[in-house]
């Protein structure tokens, strides 16, 4: 009886390329914007308020560094500001996108968080952020190669 062939999934360079692009996007400072529900009527106002609250956090740090505030003053103000920032972000969030992307957007190390995800979860993230097309490049001088295109 002939042996049954065994197939093993091996990673293509395309997988690595797509993962690198996704991790790079989620590592950017504006990654939280990926969670925003752009269809909300008050997104502009919420963004403005969020920006103002974040600027106040920065100003608190500077005022404390300059000796204008006691140790407890910035702690209290920071807690209140962070609480409101969390409320604004939750109000702006697209819940479906937040469920899929939230852990990655909030991760300290996006690459590590990405690699800890299972394949099905990685696919869900990719499907949320991009359309991946793989084209075959034919050349008379080189063997065929795959070219990933991320839209």
C-alpha cells in the first residue's frame, strides 16, 4: 500500500510581509483612531475634547516639573482626566472594531501581542484593516514569484 502523502503548512514570505505591515500600522501613535466609529454625528466634537484632555495631561506634567504643583495635585487631576479620556474613547469606539483591534492597539509591544494571537484572530485583524491580494509575477529571467498587495 502506498504511503499517504503528508502536507504541512509552511509560512510564505507573504505572511511575514502582511504581518509586518499590520504590526507597523498598529504600532503607530494614531492606532487608536482605528477604533473610531466615523459614522457618529459627534465624532469631531469628541475628537476635539479628547485632544484638549490629552493636552491638559501634558501641561500637568510640565507644571509639576516646573514646581508649580504639589505631588498630589497632578495625581488627582491625572486620574480625572484619564477617566474622561476613557469615557470619550469608549463613546467614539466602533464596538466591532474595538473587539477585534482593541488589545493590539493598547498593547505595549504590538509585535509580541500579534504573535500571541492565533491564526484565526490574526485573520480577523487583517480582514478588518486591509484587503490582501497576491499576484503572481512571471519573468523569463527568474522563477515565478508572489507579490503581495495590501489595499
